[in-house]
């Protein structure tokens, strides 16, 4: 009798969700990229100037809940781990909607720093952007495998998801702190 590994089992239900994850993993970054090439919306009557600070708060809370989830899974408290991860996922989803709203309605802000700090800012920003694109499928797969109790798959992908997601959350705060003096 041959043994089939868990990673080779992909049910029709899995295929539907994995297809949806693949579509979202492309659609989300493409949508955000398009926002940067669109002309300003002209919705000057909508004040979204508070959103960058809100985004930094969401990123801070996401980083905290990720660490709480990590600590709890290491302690064997899977219920607290699951709760923390679902909170982190929810915070990130709220961030995403708010971020798209801000970049659709708000004005662009250019970093005005000089010298070494300018290079540090752009390094952090570039790595943040690249890894923010990478994190979309990693988070979606980690959450899907976790909630469907495919724990081997969940563990395998989450070992990559956690550090990248934490980096993106922390650097999101750093980007805000560095550019905040230049908001109009």
C-alpha cells in the first residue's frame, strides 16, 4: 500500500481556495500599484490626512499580535495563537482597505530628508514594498492552512510568513515615522 503525503493531497475544496488565494495575490499588489499611476482623484473635500497615523497604529498592533501569536504557539497554547493570528490578519485587512482608500483619495507625499537618512529611508521603503507583495500569498496560505487544520502545510509556510510579515509590519511603522514630517 502506498502512502500519500499530505502536501500531495489537494481536494477540490482546496483547489477553489488556492485559486482564490492566487488571484488575490496578484490582484492586491496590482491594484495598489495602479493607484500610484492614477491621476489624483480630485476628492479634495474628503479629509484622509489622519490615515497614515492610523496605518502606523495598525502596523504596530499587527506586529504586537504576531509576536503574541508566536510566543503562544511556542508555549503550546494553540487557541491563543490562533486568536492572535486572526487578529493580526484582521488588522492587516483593515490596513489594506484603509491604505487603498488613502492612496485613492489622498495626496502623494514625497520624502524630503537628506544625506544618509535619505538612503536608509529608501532602503527600508524598498524592502518594505517588495516584501509587502511577497507577504500577501504567504499570509493567505498560512491562514487557510491553519483554519483548515492542515497543520503540516501551515507550519511549513508559516516559518517563512512570520518573519516576513513581522518585518513588513515593523518597517511600515518606520516608513511612517521617517516620512511623517513631510505630510502636508
